[in-house]
C-alpha cells in the first residue's frame, strides 16, 4: 500500500510540473484555432480572413500603447462576450460558451505577451 502511495504521489507531482508548459502550449493552440484567422498568428491583426473588404480592423496585439489601454477584465470580457461587450465590432464573436475559464485566462496571458 505505501509503495502505491509513493508511486501515485510521484506521478501526480510529474503531472503538475508538466501542467505549466502544457497550459502555455494549450493557450497557443487555442489562439491559433480561434483567434489567428483574424488577429494573425503573430497577433498583428493581419489574419488570413482579413482582406481589403473586411468590415473592421482586428485588434493588433503587438501595439503596446493600444494594449495598455485595455484592462485584463476588458480583454477577458471580449473573449467571453464578444466585441459588443466593450462597444466594438460584433464581428468579434463571443467564446464564453465554447472556452473554459482556464482557456480564457490562458488566452489573456498569451495575448498580453504579443505587446512585450
């Protein structure tokens, strides 16, 4: 029994240590799947869906001055509730029913890194 507890504790510890890097990778994958089409893989607002006839300019996450104007709650709200939640374009869809709270927080952290 004690051998089982030791092994289980070791496995749990390894899983926790891998969780940090897995979360970072998960945020990147979530961004690339849900956001990059408009915001671009590099977060510059030049995604593949954005052409000359696109009705709005997606936020450029690499613009530090612009990103400094938005609080984490603003960004979290836009991810969850879409652009209209901060009087922006309805072309920014709400992802709150699709993404978990952890995924939203991961996206927030990932997006913030573009401006640094």
